[in-house]
C-alpha cells in the first residue's frame, strides 16, 4: 500500500513537471518569437545634420518603413520633410517626420514648388498638393513646371504654357521653359535663354543668356562665364558677379550647378579651375555665403 502511494505521488509530480515544462516553452515562444517582429525595415535618422538611411536598427530615428520581401525602398527626391520613395514597382510620397504616407495612388511623382507632379495609371500628368487635392487635372502628356496656376507642359518635345484662370495659352514651341512668377518666365531658343512676359510672349529686355534659372521671385543668370542673382525687376542682388569656368551650354554643365531651394535658402555650385565652390544665397536677408 505504501509503495502504491509513493508511485501515485511520483506520477502526479511527473505530470506536474511535464505541464510546467510545456507552460514554460509556450511562454518562451510567445515572448521570443510570437511577438517578435522579423520584418526588415528602412530607418530614417539624423546624421551630420542631414537625413540618412539604414537597414540596421538605430536607437534614435525619425521613422521607419517596412521593406517588401526584404527589398527596402530608396529615395528618389526630397523636399523638406517629404520624400518620394520607390520600391522598383511604384512610387509613393512619405513624410519621414510624422512617419505616414502622403500619397500612393499615382504611378509616379516629382516635387514642384511645394506641390507634386503626379502620373496617373493611364499615363497622363497632373498636379496635386500634399493633402492629395488635385490642382491641375490629369490632361497632359508631360508637365515641365507649375506655379501660380501656370502650367508648362510638353507636346511633341516642345514646351507650351497654359493658365486657364487667366486665359493664357502659349503654344508649345519652346525648347525649354521655367516659370518664375505670375508675370514672367524664362525660355530657351537656339540654346539661348530669354526672360519673357506671359502677356506679350516677348522678352522683357534685350538680353539673352547662356543659362537662366528662376525660383521664388529670384533669378539666376549666367552670361560670359559670370553668374548673377537678380530680382524679378531684373536688378542685381550681388555687388560682384561670380566667375564661372563653364558657359553652361550643355545640359551636363547645367546639372553641375545643382541648384535647389530649401527653407528660403538657394543652394548652388560653381566650378572654377576644377575646384567646386558651394554657395548659399539667403533670399530673405539678401546674403551670399560660400
């Protein structure tokens, strides 16, 4: 009888031990694996006062996006805290500070004067804002520029300008167009640049330039290897023009300027004697830094 009781107690203890082991394994699985995120992510973080990305987990980061099948998206364009991300299949607009997708219903995007040029599924282009509101209907084969309700569009490799609100319709005859403000624009003809009026479609002065870039009511002109910064009244903002090495007669040379606007600061590069000088022009305070 005594042996029978010992065996019974041993059997109960064994069953209890097995149950405890199973419980331990279940808890360990839940802690280590069931709740563990095994997805790959692309992290956006600050390094050297710039936006950087990494696929490794970092302690302090702005936000992260999940990688599809461990293939992480890459940045195609940046505008302040907005990014255009691509995963090779499609593009979407992402706010890396707030960590949310702004728009992903169109096939392709590009930034344009604090708005977005977007390409629809049927291959037509329009303009939307960062809330997704359509500013320009998707009626164009290609949009080159957009500003103050003016649209520079491309047809048959030529560029025209239209503003339905002001009944402006300039036929597509230009090689290139850049909208400056609601009064003037720059165009290229026979590889020379001119500054013209929407109303007359004629140059506002007797000058032609090797290159013209206009943004936020500031105009950069290059002529005879000298760079000038002007206001929209064509008055110089610089005491001395900046000497350049290139005449900027080819697209590759123009691209080397790397002009972009960020937070009221106009950035550009100048090449001289194979040396690159990086300039920042403070539009608000009319100051030039290098």
